[in-house]
C-alpha cells in the first residue's frame, strides 16, 4: 500500500520535516511492500493562491490547472494521506490551506450545485493529521482551540468530502520539550498506518 505524506514547513531541518521522515521510516520498517512519497509543498513551489482559474473550476466551467491535476493524481495513487504541519494561528499554514483550497475542488473531492444534493467523492480515503503545536494541552483545552481545529479541519474539510480521518495527533510543547517523544509517536504512526488493512487482508486469506 502507498502513503502520500504532505509536509508544509519552509525549513528542511524543522521538526515538521523530521516528523514526516519518521512517519516514513516507521512505514518502511513494516516492509511488506508498503511505499510512500513525501510531498514538500514549499520546496516543490506549489502555488497556494486561489485564482480566477480555480474559481472557474469550482463553478465547473473549466478543467483543473495542470499543477492541481498533478496533486489530485498523487492523492489518487495513495491509500493513505498524511498531513504534517505546524500550527499557525490555531490552524494550518497558508501553503497547506491553499493546497486544500485548490486541490480539493468541486467535481473532484465533491460534487456540489444549487440544484442537487452534495456528493462526497472521497469516501474511503484515509487521512491522518499531525499538527505540531508550540503551546501546551491546557491552553488548547482552556480556549477551545483543539475543538475549533477539529471542527474546522476534520469535519469542515475532510468529512465534507467524505474522507475518513483515521487519526489526529496534536503534538504540543514542540518548542519547549525534547522532541524524542514526538518522533517516537511519528514512527508508531507510520508502523500502524496500514495495520487495519493488513488485518482485513489476513481475515480474507483465512490467516486470522
């Protein structure tokens, strides 16, 4: 099975990039033919600006631009989508939000028009969220930031398209504590990414 790991951070030596690599290392350690691709949105120069051409796509008056179609194809090749990003202003960075704005388009991620019911086109797509936060857990709980992020990202984006958020990690205290614990969590996420699918395959084969 194949995972697309999307990372949104401008520094290659950042904790975000290290966590993305550790997710990939955990997946590789499982073996059994699992593969991955790391999409570094900043290094690849993805343009997150939602322009007039993207609005035409949303209105189903034009096909997606080439860069958007390429990203959609990458997602279609993947059995799991892993988003790794630092928390900026209690949400995701602009480059990742713009990637979602442009790539998760009407006609591909969902079908919407004023005359017909919403059709969720990403049903069965597995999503894992890894948000790297500087603040601590009590801060997120006290101000309702964690709930707001869950509503906005898990429900507002992925559930709207029909994708299933299989896991959502909020890695707090990233600027003040030893990152070893977060890196270990990332490796565990990678190792368990397709564990459920492996169990189902074993049942079908009569092994379990």
